[in-house]
């Protein structure tokens, strides 16, 4: 649950279970999952992959933990035993960086490849998407500009 006023707050709804996370399912043959803290970051990660043409965006699952607890990841790996590559895309803050190291230790001996990929710009992947989009818009030529140049 999130607040929609100027006072920010975030809470889990009583009775909700972290083992039922938000995720964007990949193609059936996918063997990789990108793990984010929040749904907006998972969607931003997918959007960046589409915008940057860095491969098939449906070639990887996008999982949101709903915070930094890895119960959702453990449950996800139970449902998708074919996952061999885990990319940790947690936030660039103290909690995200600390929890990334905890998850790496937790997965030691699992036989899975674990990669740490923090956001390259900003606190989280939504910050990265916003900044990349703003930079992209600075360099775009609008249809009106093109038409004006041809007159």
C-alpha cells in the first residue's frame, strides 16, 4: 500500500505474503531472472531493455521482491527450477547494497550464477529510466522540427 498525498508512506497490507510477488513472466525457455525491490523498478528494467535494444526483453523474468526480503526469490526459484542465472538489481542505497550481499551468500552452493547489477544512474532502476528518457528526449527531433526544416 502507498500513500497518495504529500506525506509518503508504504506498508504491506495485513495478511499479504511476500512469497506471492509481482513478476513479469518471460518466454518459456528463459533461464534467467532479474530481481528488483519494487514493481516499478522491474517494469523500468524491462522498459530500459526495450529502449536500448539490448536483446529480447522477454528472454528474462523480472521479479519484484516487495522490499529486500528474499522470500519471494526463494518461492520463485521453487516455481521455476530451470532458472540458472540470477541478476540482482537492488537499489543503490545502504539497504539494497547490504541485502544484495546477503542474497549472494544465501545462494552460495545453489548451482546458480548470481550477478550483482545495481542501477547505473540514480537510486533505483526507475531513476535510471527517468534520466535515460530525459536524455533521449533532449536529442530527439520532433515531427514539427522536421517539417519546419523542409519548408
